[in-house]
């Protein structure tokens, strides 16, 4: 016969939620950093294709 699970404490629940929210902010910071490095042209180890047609039109 199945038995009910033990109740999870509020502190364990809050720790999990805090960790989940923190992971999102870390990924957002990484994305912002990558975007800034691409715009400044200092990106290393990241392939960013540029169309030759658009460069010719700008000149």
C-alpha cells in the first residue's frame, strides 16, 4: 500500500527557488557580456558570421 511522502520544509523549498532564480540571473549576465564583446569586436572563441553584402553597402 502506498504511503504519503514527507512534507518538505519551507527552508528546503526556499533554497531550491533561490537557486533557480540565481541561475537565471547568471545566464542573463553571461548573455549580456557576450553581446557586448561581439559589438565591440573583442569576441574570441565565438564565431559571428558577417555578410559581405552588408559591408559593401555601408561603404
